[in-house]
C-alpha cells in the first residue's frame, strides 16, 4: 500500500504519507494486521522512507530525498502496545502516543 502511494507521483522527496493501522494482532485477521506483516511493512518503510512521528510529518523537507511517512493507530488497543510499540522501537522509529 505505501509502496504504491509513494511511487505514484515520482516526487518522492516531497511525498508525505500517513498510514493508519487499526490493530496489530495475530489472531484477529478481520480487524488487524498480523505482527509478521506489520514487521514486513516496517522493514520496507524504514529501508525506503523516513518514518517520523505525525507531529513531524511536515518538517525536514530539505534534509532528505526520501518520502516521509507517519504511522498512526486509530484506537488504543493493548495489542498496539504489546506488538507494534516494541517493533517500532526496534526499527528505530520514535513511537509516540497522544
């Protein structure tokens, strides 16, 4: 999904993408992305984009030629903290909750 959004314009250095996840959970596939798939997303995003907190999505345009991506979660489910938070931290992303 992010790959397609970023490649469409050909202007990756100006591109800003906000991804919203509902849940990261292994046993509720109807409403969640699995931890393995989320890890794959993070691998691709950190290899190809600057992953930043939502509050910083507009900053730093001149600092990088890579697209800027903010990862958000629309609910405060425990699985987001149990699964996603540690993966974000290991990937070098700065998890932030509001």
